[in-house]
């Protein structure tokens, strides 16, 4: 489950090495509170770099650990998925 607070955003999506960094592959939905955007993404066990695209701008997840940065100078976030 991924969520980010972006109350003034018109569009938010999640990008990462799990979807080839495609800004159109995983659009997020605004939650009922009107401030938060959410999506559930099923991922196999592993380590994934990701970021949010908020109205066309890359933004890291402020609640997750970050990597050193990507090719564009913007730090990515990282999530570890453990098997069940």
C-alpha cells in the first residue's frame, strides 16, 4: 500500500523500477479525505526504488528511506517487500 499527502494535486501516480518508471502505468486515487492519494501494488519479494509523480513533477516519498539519487538528481524512495 502506497499513500502520499498531496491535497492540491490534480494527478498523482507512482513510478518505480517495478513499472519501468512509467508515469501512466499506476495512477493513484484520491482518498475520501481529499488530501491523500493511494494505491495498492502487489510486488514480489525484493527491494524497489520508487517515487511519486505529482502533477508531472517527480517527488520522493517523505515517509520512506531514500536512495542516493537517480540520473535526474532527484532522490528516490526505497521499499523492501518481504515474502509471506
